[in-house]
């Protein structure tokens, strides 16, 4: 499942991720931009995706992302669902950014901030996780 967060209206990042993950050979549900936390959580419950990929580029990723993952991890039935976030997570650029560590501490399984951990790392992470799920 690919999704934007509540404040973020950027769309091509989501289309890009959908195409990329489809290229790995997986089915993708793209919830689109400006998705309220509660809708995102109810869709996770309804669809039980193998991986939730959050994208944020408008500069509010850290705030929106921290709030969302707190709510998701508080829901007992969803606590174990794999969730990653990436993009432009703040407004200072990826250099010297501490968002990755903070977002992992908040509950994300991995963080792919532009520049620091690029698409190759995401390709490797998502590919191996989804493959493991497919055989188990
Ligand atoms: C088009 C655009 C808009 C359009 C969006 C239209 C639409 N429906 O999508 C409009 C005009 C609405 C817009 C609005 C705003 N925008 Co704008 N926008 C852009 C622009 C020019 C292109 C974005 C784009 O489509 N890129 C193409 C996609 C494919 O690439 P991408 O978004 O960069 O995503 C890549 C990576 O980030 C990465 N990635 C993204 N998410 C994830 C997730 C994972 C897991 C992984 C692995 C990788 C990954 O992969 C993608 C491919 O490489 C960028 C500047 C730029 N040249 O990038 C600014 C930009 C994103 N916008 C910006 C800003 C500030 C805004 C506004 C706040 C401006 C304002 N004051 O109103 C608003 C926010 C609106 C909102 N509520 O969110 C800033 C964000 C700054 C930051 N984060 O530091 C940017 C970077 C411009 C800038 N340099 O200042 N924007």
C-alpha cells in the first residue's frame, strides 16, 4: 500500500512509488495524497497489506509521519504491520538530518530520506521483505 499523509498534496511521488513497486512484481493499492490518519489506519485494517509505504515531500513529513505511526502502533491488531516512510521529510534537506533515527524510534521499520538512503536501499528492503512474505 502506498500513501501520502494528511497535509501533503503532492501526487507524482506516489505514482512513482506505485510504478516502482509494481516493477518489483507486486500489486499496489495507492491511496493518493492528503490521506487522513484514520482513513489510512482503517485501510490498513481492511486490506492487511504486506508493506505500507508512506511518502512525504512537502516538508511536514516528520510531524505528520510521527503522529500517524504513533496512532498505528497504538492499535494492537496493527502493531506488527511493516511501515516505511521516505521522501523529503523536513525543510533542511537530508544533510545532517536526524529524522531517520527519530522516525525509526517512533515506530517505522525503515526510513528512506532523499539523498541519505536512496532508492537502491528501498528496492533491496522492499524486494526482500515482500518476497519473504510471498513464500511464507
Ligand atoms: C509539483 C510540485 C507541487 C505541486 C504538486 C501537484 C501534485 N498534484 O502533485 C503543487 C503546486 C500543488 C505543490 C504545492 C506545494 N509544494 Co511543492 N513541489 C512540486 C515540485 C516542483 C515537483 C514535485 C514532483 O512532482 N516531483 C516528481 C516526483 C516523482 O518526485 P519527488 O516528489 O521528488 O519524489 C522523489 C523522491 O522524494 C523519492 N521519494 C518520495 N517519497 C518517497 C518514499 C519512499 C519510501 C522512497 C524510497 C522514496 C521516496 O522518490 C521520488 C522519485 O525520486 C517540487 C520541487 C521539485 N522539483 O522536486 C516541489 C516541492 C516538493 N514543493 C515544496 C513545497 C514547499 C510546497 C508547498 C508547501 C508550497 C506552498 N508554500 O504552498 C505546497 C505544499 C502543498 C501541500 N499541501 O502539500 C517543496 C518542499 C520543500 C521541502 N520538503 O524541503 C519542494 C521540494 C520545492 C522546493 N524546492 O522548495 N508542489
